[in-house]
């Protein structure tokens, strides 16, 4: 009959209901799970924000600039002008041909010394034009005749920053002892002579009857070289 439930059926239905209720979570447990999930998400968001803030801070914190090193001063030795009887040579700096003592070599001297000279005509004592042109730098005077070799007079140890000396190392300011040790011999008056050589076909104005001589002349002030003249000689009046 339908209106009557038999005990065994009621018992089975109760077992099914109990089994379903054991599987379905209670409202309290479900609420706790949701709360726990919300807390976890909140912590994750906070951690992410903290990480983002840290990255931003790192990106915006100025890094310490490297300490500037002191500038290195580059010092290059100036080329040295070395005087011989026939020409001058340039030691150091850029390669350059020997410097002649003729008028045609003025441009070479300008290049070697790195400066233009002051040039003027040399007037004879009687007032006539000699044809000789004087090219002057502070400490150096180059007398250039229209033909033939000219003469160099040096009155300073350095000319426009370039040391000037003989092949023996004698310069303005050297001592008499230095010059004698380099082979200098007595000259006219108190002066000394270096690299003396005979010039055949000439006659000495200082020693009549003797062959004229050419040399590097050292003019002295006491026991110190005051000026150097090259090429000097005792048979011409230049």
C-alpha cells in the first residue's frame, strides 16, 4: 500500500540523507573557507604591492656616481735643436730634414720653432743695403744673405720652448769647464771655439798668412757661455 512506509525503506532513506549531509559542507565550514581564502588573497595582494614598491624604490634611488679621476697631464718633450757647422738637426718631435743656414731654409726654421720671426733688412754701417735679412725669434737671430750660407746667433738656452745646444751638449748657460771638457779651444779674446776646421782657399784675417778657419764660436761672460754663433769664421766680415 502507498500510504504506508515500511521500516526498511525508511531506514534506507535515512542512510542516504546522512551520507549526503556528510559530503555537503556545513554553512559554518563554508564561511570559514571563504574567509580563509579572502585572507590569503589579501596577503598575496599585499605581498605583490610590497614587491612592486621595492622595485620602484630601487629604480628611483640614485646610484652613487663614480668618483671622477684626476685629469692626466700629457707631457711631450719639445724637440731639441742641435747645432753643427753645416746645419742644425731636430731631435724628437716630428721627423724633419736638417735645417740649413741659407735664406731658402727660413720656412723650415719657422716650422721647427713653431713661430714666425720678426724680419728686417740689415743695413751696413755706412748706410747701404747689404742684401742680408735678419730673421729674429726671442733668443735666436738668423742672418740670411741672398746667396751662400748665413749665420745663426743664439742667446738663450731655449727658443720658443725648444732647447738649443751643440752636438757636445753645450748651450747658453754652460760653463767654461763644460766647454773645455767638450773640446773647446781658445779663440779671439775671452771666447772659445768648438769643431775648428780649415777652409782651403781662404786666408785668416786674425792670423795673416794662415788658412782661414771655420768653427762654432762661444762668447763668454766670465765663465759662462753667453751666446753661440754658427758657422763662425776668421776670414769674412759677416
